[in-house]
């Protein structure tokens, strides 16, 4: 039963991760279509709807990983890497989902301090390490060299992306370079995460 729940949650995470990435790829085409067919199209409203949908997809993806982490903890028994991986993954997913929910609750004027604190740039760095540590421990549990190296790669790629964010915020690079770096890195990160989840899915016995 535990393995079936684990595989179901991982499959759900793969599906929603893929849909979310497809949305990013189609977003540019949709905006061009709106501008081409509707001269007075309200692109700002579309952006609002798009990011709302993306947040919903990301939230469900993280809930799926939370379930996977809980199943891993319950079935860990004497496996320390499995226990630690489950704890790290649950901690990451819970914080990310709570942060997202808090954004929609406290985004009204007068409560922006809460949102600013939750989305402070320094918080991203420990989250990157926590996410990578979860999958590194899971890779060690399954004794998978491929998952291990891909997990390390995920951490490095996310660090490059966050460095680009910091560089643009400080004016060290322009928006063009920022878009180019994050676009390429985003595709690589998606590929890494997808492969890791699929490998985990295959190693979770029925």
C-alpha cells in the first residue's frame, strides 16, 4: 500500500511539473497571439491569471512531494538516508506551500511586510540546499549514482538561477541576459527534476 501511494504521489508530481513547464513554454506564444488578434488585449490580466494557475500547479506538485516524503519516513525503518530524505523533502514542501498560501492571504496593502519576509532573497539559498539534500539522501537510500549526480546538478543549476536573480536586482546584468540565463537554466532544471522523479518512481517497487 505504501509503495502504491508513493508511486501515485510521484506520478502526480511528474504530471504537474510537466504541465507547469509546458505552461511556461506556451506563455510567450499566448501573449503574442493576444497582441496579434486583439489589439486592445489586457496582457496584464492574462499575466495575473497565468501566474495564479502556475502557483496552483506548483502547490499541487509540492503537496505530492510532501506525501512522497511522508511515505518515505513511514517506510524508512532502519534506513537513515530514507528518513532524512523524507524529513528534508517534507520540510521543503511544507514551507514552500505555506509561503505560497501566506502570499495570497497577506498580499493586501498594510500586510506586505509578511510577504516581504517570506520571499526575502536570503531564504532561497537554504531552500535550494534543503531541496537538494532531500534528493541526495533519497539517492543514497536507493543506492543510485544517477539520482545522486542529478541531485547535485539540480542544486548547482538552481544556484546559477538564483545568482542571476541577485545579479539583475543589483544591476550587474541587464534583463536580456537575465532572461537568457534563467530561460536556459530553467529548461535544464526541469529536465533534471523530471529525470530524478522518474528514476525514483521506477525504483519505488510496486
